[in-house]
């Protein structure tokens, strides 16, 4: 049985003022093509389907079109759970209609999916946070423990636990109960969740830049050791870089986001995970690199001509540009930079000061000409760096008005 695991689509996400919708269209098409080329039997999407609780029309339309094509008219099951960026009610709302296309949408943790039959599979059994499917062509079922995102308080309410009980313990006990009830060695057993999980004793994994954090302190960390022994593969969402925090025999995998969504992710390769599973045997999995999406690049220059040359040679990038100079960036240079490259997300001018000549304190002559007084004031606030002509002209314009 072949499973495609992906996560953290963040459809509708922007990078500052830059829309990523065109790139998302391309990478969704790439994931669909990979699912078909790899002839996968099931698709798992482990949360953060959208970037906001109220996504735009374009993002919603792209999501529905993508999962419908992944489902191949009901012949291939697609299971998508909500992440911390998603509205659980928005994810749940189309579920009755989605099932007709072989799509199972799970917005809340501990949700119960009503059993149904689609063209290529059927949901045999269901419980709070659990479903069992029978896929056409296989004489064994696949069982999936599912935990959509919820904050600590809400998750403990769903689990019926006292709020003083550690979240890790509450989840572990709930998963173990489900695994002991349903997950024997006669089927494939999978866990999918959107949460911050780490291996006990390992360094903490950094949450993505711009991501709504779901790890607050260390009191309620969720450890991979909480995963029941019956589970053969754990499909996680939330961390945007590909990472297996489990073992080769029992993978616990963050599949990564399909695109680089912040400059902290610049240079990362993005993946989907293709899992091969049979009952009572260690799974194998392969990460397949995604090719679509503009590269995010952080560049720093101290020469304007070198900067312009590089920008003209790399037009299909999104750039965080740091420009170091001995004086403040001139308006004409700033204009030339933006004219040379359409993808400058951030332009950070840095004035380099002479460390050998620290600013000496001096008395300011308040009777001098106002322009000279302004220059002295400016230097006092900018490590003895004098204002350039653009700034002086702007000051005189304000003064004359």
C-alpha cells in the first residue's frame, strides 16, 4: 500500500506584499502529478491547509480543486486534518459533500467520521479520533489515528482529561487506548496529527518564522515516545522542514511545507513523503523533492554595481536584500534597485560607521543656521554620519512649506 504524506500547504499565504498564489497553483499541480506517477493509494494532508481562519476565495477554490483531483473521482481516499492556522468549522463544513468524492475532512480532534462507501474504498469502522478503511484491491485494512490541531485547553476538553494532567500523558493514553482496541497486526496502522512533537532528550525544533507558535514553554511538550508501538508511520504537520524524529523502523515524519514561506527557510528543499506499508512489517519511505516555487534568497552587498548585476542575473527569485554603504541610500539608487528586480521583498540599508572614530560629545550652537543645526542633530542621532543630499533637500522642502 502506497501513501503520500504532505502538510502545511498554507494556501493563500503572502510573503509581505507578495502573493504566492501563482507558485501554489504550480506546486499543487506538481503534488497531483507525483501522486499519479507514484500510483499512491491514499493521500494524507497533515494540517495547515490554509494560512488563515478566513482564507480568500482563490485559496479555497485551489484547495477544493486540488483535493478533488487527488481523490480521482472517489477512487483514491484523501484525508485532510485541520492545523493551527485552519478554522475547524471551515474544514468540517463541506465534509458530507466531500465524501461523495472520496475526501475525508477532519476539523476537530477526536472527531467521529460516519462510515460510508466511495467508488474505490469504504470506511469500515470509526471512533473518536479513529477511522478504518478498506481499499479496493487490498485484502487488509488501513487504520488511521487522527488528531487535528487544538490548543492545550480545548484538546484536554476533547480528551475528557483534567486540565492539570500533562498533555503528553493525555494524548499518549488516548492513542494507546485506540491502538489496543483497533490496531492489530492484520492491517496497516498510521497516526496523523498536527502538533509540536519532539523526541525526548533531543534539542528543541525551531518553529517556522511567521508561524503561529503552538509550543509554549516545555511543560506540555508532546514526545514521539507517546506514539503506540502498533503505529508503523506517523504523519505530522507544523514544522516546515522535512524531518524524521522517529527511527528508520518507526518513522515520525514532518513532511515539510510545499514552498519556502519565510526567509528563515531560504535554501530549503521541500518534499512530499511516499510511504510503502504492509501489515506487521516495518514501513519504508522516500522523500521526493518538489521543484516548483521561486527560490527565497538572502543577499548582502556593499557595492551598488555588484548588487545590480546580481539582481539582473536572478530575476526569478524573491530577495531579502541588505545593502551596506558608507552613507545613507540615495533615492535614485533605491529606485534603480527596484527597477532592476521585481521580487525584492525587503530592502535593508545598513550604514557602516568608522569604528576608529567614535562620536565625540560636543556642544550644539543653537544660534546657528537651521540647516546646519539639523545636520548637527542628525549626526548626533546617527553615530556622526552626516545626512546625504536627499535628506537635506527633503528637510529644506519641509522647512519651506
